C-alpha cells in the first residue's frame, strides 16, 4: 500500500522556521522524483520545490528561493522541506508528491504563519 505521510507543520511567527518531513512507503523511493507543493485557501496548488531521484538536483519557486531547502534521505524514504524566514504568505497546506511513471500525493500538513 502506497503511503506518503507529511508532518512538521504548525503555527509559527513571521521570520520563524519549520521543517516538514514526508515519509513514504509502498514503492521504491529512490526511483521517484519528489516535490513539495502548497495550496492556500481559494488558490491553485503550486509547486514549491522539486528534487530529482538520482542526482538530487533541486529547483524552487521564485517566491521561496533562498528561504526553503528541499532534501531527501533515500535510506529513510524521506523527503524534507526546511523553511526559514517564513512569511504570512507562506500560509498554506503543504503536500509532498512522488513522480516516476505514476504519481502519488500525500494528505498534506498545514503551515500557518501568523503573529
């Protein structure tokens, strides 16, 4: 059974940091490119960060460049999103996604940035 389970979300003040994790099971993690996406109320889901399966190359949405870092640990079947200097506009539900021939999504974790 395929599972992607996100964690690490919560309420944080502007300027704060959070580290999201997505633990996967049910498929060969190392074959899959992984990405984080987010969706704020009333808005389209958008790509935040992406990491390839082999080289580990990364790319980011312009809005998070220099603040967010995506990484993966293939031994732990986990992808991370380190989020620093958080802004209120980062408030959204964050989802991890796995891509390799098929696409899998997690259920998401809520991030709220507010004072």
